C-alpha cells in the first residue's frame, strides 16, 4: 500500500507561504473512486488492497497570508467511532490524543486558536470533520475558537437537507454547531476573501462544491478539493462514482484544467496519497503532471488538446 506523504510540506507562492498538511489517510473502494472507469484500467495506476480499497490522503492547506492565517478543509476530525473509521479506512490520529491535523499545525508552531479563517470546499465528513471536535466530556464545539468558517451558501443548505443518497456524507455534528453559534460566513459564487484568496465554484461532486484560488505576485495555485481529488483523476472522464452530478464535474474539469494548463497554475491535490502539488501538461491524449510529462509538451494551435473528443471508457 502506498505510503502517505510527509505530515507537512511547505512552499512559497509569491509572498504567500503554503503548508500542505497531510491530515491522515483514508481508504475507499477503488471502483467508487473511479466511477465508470473499468478496474483493469485504474488498477494499472493504483493498486487496491485485499478489500478493493485504494490509499488516499486527506490533505489540508494552511496559508500564511499577511492579513490572516487561513486553513482550507479540516480532514475528518476526532468524532467518529471505530466502526465508521473502519468502513472508510480512516487513519487520522496524531500523537497524544490529537489529530494528525493538530500535529501538523503544532509542527508549524501553531495552535487551533491561531487560525483566523477556515474555508471548506464542501461539507462532506472527510473535508469538514475537523471543523468541530468532541472534548473529553463528549461536548462538540468549534475546533478553531477564533475562526470564521467560509462555505458556499448553497452547500450549507444542501448539507442540511439530505436524502437517502447524500445523507451518509453530510454529518450534522461537522457543521450544525457552527451554524448554531453563527460562525459560518456563507458566500455565493466567486468571492475574494482576502487579497489573492478567491472562492472558485467547481460544481459536480456536490452542486455547490468550490475550489480555492490563491494568487500572489503573478503566481497562481488552486486547491482543487474533490473536482480532481488525486493526480489519477486528471483524465477528464476519470470521475468519482461518489459525484452527485458527474456530467457537471466533467464540465468543471474541462474549463478548470484547460485554464490551469494555459496559465501555469500549481494544482493542489487534496486526496492524493503522495503528491501535494504540481503543474500540469497534456500529452495529446490526456492531462498529466509536468513532473511526469515534462514541461515542453505544447500544442501548436494554442487551443490545447481536443478534450472535447472524450474517448468512451465503457
Ligand atoms: Zn473528499
């Protein structure tokens, strides 16, 4: 099984400092992770375990911005029981009863009280579980006592009105306590939260899913969330079976990856077990990492590859 990336990896983006914190791992069914892509294709890229699960990361991003300390997504938190953790292969414990996310923050010299702003790509348990925590008395409270939490308005409403298909991923203790104490700032569409930090709607995984764009001194990075969860999801039709609107995901990926390639964005992969970030290129068939394909892959038209011609995978 793939080993997880280090707890903390750091880099600069212009005048911003980015820290990718590996907030533990999870193992999910490989078939569900690749939707309609047949197993003989996906298992060539990533080998499943004996329960057909593949190793994933749960990467959060801490951004040191001159005006605020910003955390994007919060991992799975500490509230789930052993059965739940086994089903989803959750392994996010840190040292001394802490979570791996808390360990990562501590390694960087921060405590939960230092975080000013939390941004959730969406409210699924593996992205928002660390929004709140259960204390020794069993009481659930916000994990970051000084922080405001930014979520798309539509996502908050969608998460609180679940149905049989969506309920397993939206667990009220991850967000209802925040609603109750009034610390969620609901945003609509593209909003600049701080200079150079912008919410970027990328619907499909959920109807109001968002990515986060970071820009400083001409450099751009994008925290993708679940629109492209791992580097293995770069090919356009490699879309998770979990996605509620897979054809909407397809269109989000189409414009997002095209823009990322043309504008040289650094992409940040939340669920990739090993790769935190890279830029992308295209080899004429599909997108891939610059570190794999090389930087020189160019298409003479400047229009990019014929991504409209999606090769059927079934
Ligand atoms: Zn996810």
